[in-house]
DNA sequence: TGCCTTCATGGTTATATTGCCATAAAGCAC
DNA sequence: GTGCTTTATGGCAATATAACCATGAAGGCA
C-alpha cells in the first residue's frame, strides 16, 4: 500500500470499526431517535453499565456521537446525519445476501 | 437488547466489521475501479498473498464482493453499488472531525 | 511428463477486542 | 456531613483478529 494512502485508509477503518459491533449499532439507532443518557442506554442494551460506557467512548472517539453533561448524567447525541447513508448501505447488502440465499434454495 | 433485535444488529455488525480494516478498504476501492485478480491486489496492498486472500474471503463472506474463476486466476468484483453511501458517510465523519480539530487549535 | 503461476488454507504468534467486576469521582437530596 | 445515583476507568480473562510462513491444489504451457 502506498505510504500516502495508508493513513487515509487507516482513518477510514477507525470509523468503520467503531460501527462494527452490534451493541454500538443498537445504541446509535436509539440515539437517532432521541438523545439518551448512559443509564437509559444501559437498560436498552441489557449489558453492564461499564460496558455501555466503553462502547459510547468508542463512538465518541470516532466522532460519531457527542456528549453533554447534565448534572450527574451524560447525555449523548448523534453527531452526524450521514449515518443514514451507512445504514442504507448495510441494509442493501443484507437484502441482497438474503435474495442470493433464496435463489440457491429455490433452484 | 431485545432478543428479536439482536440477530438483526449482529448481521449488520458482520457487514460493518468486514469494512473495518484498512487493507480491505483499499481493496474495495481498487475493485470499484475495475475487477482484479488476487495477484494484482497483492501487488497493490503490499502484504503477503495469503493475507490478501484472507481479506478477500472476509469481503466475500460478507457478500461485498463476488469471485469468478478465470483459469488459474480468481477475479474479484464488487457486488453492490451501495458502497458509495458507506464511503460518503465515512468521509463526512472524517471531514467533520477535522473541522472540529481545527476549531480547537484555532481557538 | 515437468515446471511455473495462481490461489486458498492450516499453523503459529502477537495484538486487539470485549465482557464483567470493583472502584472512584462527581452531582443531588437530605 | 451521610447516602444515593450516575458515570468513567483499571484489572483481568476469554475470545477474535491479523500477520507471516509453509504447503498443497489446480490451471497453463512447453
């Protein structure tokens, strides 16, 4: 790989990696509806609060969410509208894979 | 997490995970220009041939690329147009992060 | 046939990720 | 002040990922 291209692809991969865990996708989906604090998301995700906190830190480091302190609570919000494009792409791949599976079964 | 939602998010995450490595992003970018065989991509990526082969297997398992045998060569191609949406999303996040960085420095 | 190219896969090691528990910091109420 | 809530972080164990090397299978050609 080109030495100039490498950091570029690494930066992209860091973003994609933040989007590559089911719990983080769930949290992002929920945050797209409305802003939420950690304890609400802990309930939603059904895993330990520390686990949720770490997932949110990963999303925050990637620049995907923002956090605002409200008293003792941390309220998170999505930081970009562009996630639509990402989710649509994933859905399209899943649909396509499903269709391919059905063709195999049907043949 | 809802027991019904879980497999859904896991399926999404599998696709996203396939997109979360710099070498795989490079390969996909190259394949968006034109179909390529493994040896060409090995040259491009600058890593071991077996490494490229494994990365391609991951992309194939995710349904992101297709492979066609041509003699002793395996020619890969992108399998969905939707990747534009994905890449645009990543670029938007990167741009936004860069802008935020500049604001911090500039303040 | 023999030789070369192309590719996929098993083995191994190093590193990264993920989950929980325990804990500590900070805000709020009393 | 004491408590309770909310959150972030260190520690640790289990698992996953990724790189290389070595090898073997299959195609093409002389």
